[in-house]
C-alpha cells in the first residue's frame, strides 16, 4: 500500500510539472521571457507580437526580420526603416514634400544613436561623409516641444548641446563630423540642406 501511495504521488508530481511546462499560446513571450513564441524556432513575429513587446515604440536594435517587407528600388533597408538619401539642397518643407512623393515616405526620425549611424551609412554609401541633413523633427514655436512628423514617440537622439534642444529655430537637422556619431540641432526651416527620407518597417 505504501509503495502504491508513493507511485501515485510520483505520477501526480510528474503530471503537474509537465502541465506547467506547456506554453500558453495566449502569452506573447517565448520560453526566455523576452521574445514572442513566433520566434521559436524559425517563424518571424506577427504585427501583434511586435505590438505586444514594443507598443507604439519601434525596436532600437538591428533585427533580422521585417515581416517580409522589401524596400522600394533605390532605398536601403535598415533596422526599423528603409532610408533614401536625397543630396539636393532643399528647404525643410520642400524636403518633407519630396519624401512624401516618394512611396509616401517621410523625413527620417532619429530616436537614438543607432538610427543616426544608419543615416550616416546611407550618406556614406553615396559618397557623402559628414555634414548636415534634414530630419523629420520640428516645433510650432520657440516655446513648444520638438516632435517627429511621422511618429508620436517622445524619443530623440542626442542634441549637439543643451542650447540645441531649446533652439529658437523650428526645424531639426542631423549633423555629422568625421564619424557616424551624429547630433541634432535646430536650424532655420528655409535653409537649403540635403535630406534623408524614411519608410517605417513596423
């Protein structure tokens, strides 16, 4: 009888352990707790998976999936967006309209240093090393906050200095020196600068 009780106890424990290890398909994260189940073993995540992880904010590191998205001819795929460098000097407004005319793109948003480096690579690929380019940040007055034209994200890459983040000028440029460490600053919207267009991948 004692042996039978021990056997029954052992069987019950094994059953409970096994049941606890079965994945819940409604839980959006995988076995390690940091990725959707669709990543295991080789499936790309769905849009719902990405929203469950990132909400309205894009991923900030390189990823090897883009939900089967391909960039239009002439554009280059990066971690969260397709980019197109436009070397012609334009005002910020003209650059914005030019991007919108190209596959409904927009001036690029620069949430972090990774995206700044991607823009530098895009410029470098066509022979431009350093300088300033228009990006999609603006504000309506000197007392208002900066915002991105194509995103509600509050994130910005670093500004060139404290004054740059409070600049009275209403359009954002991304400036590079001799390397890919760009910084943001405000400038007059009617200045003529090259620009970088973006199509978001999420």
